């Protein structure tokens, strides 16, 4: 029997991944997985700066939300696709304005 399709592939680059994320064709989890596959061979390590990464992947002119990024990274870790160390510290600043209702705290991401 003859083969209907020959083996083909398309090499995905960061520009295409960013465009696919912006158009809604790629999820945050898929964008992070693409970044890992494009830049790293199995067993390789790299430093990823979340704020810079989120700025590269924009939708509707806005960077990927921080909560979306961390949710996707944690799901990839749970699946065993990536591993990472939790940051040893966070830079936190208390807002000057008093908030009676937590829902009134502005989102700065």
C-alpha cells in the first residue's frame, strides 16, 4: 500500500509562537511548551524571566497575565515536562491606600 502522506514537519519559531498566541491559536501552556522546545534539548537548563516572557506573548495588546503564566508553568511541572525551583524571595510592596474590600485592590500586572 502506498503512503498517502510523506513525513513532513514545520519548524515553529518564537515569532510564529508569539503570533499564534496573540491570535488565540496557542494557549499559555502551549506558548511556554513551545519556548522550552525551541530553546532547550532534553536535560538542558535556561533562565526564564517571567515578566520579559509575558511581554513577548501578548493578546489584545496586553502581556500574558501573571496568573495565567504561573498556572501554565505549574501544569507543565505537574505533567513532568519541565522542572523549576520556586523563587526564594519575592519583592512585595504594600499599597499606600487602605482597602476595605480586597476586590478594590488594583491589578498592576
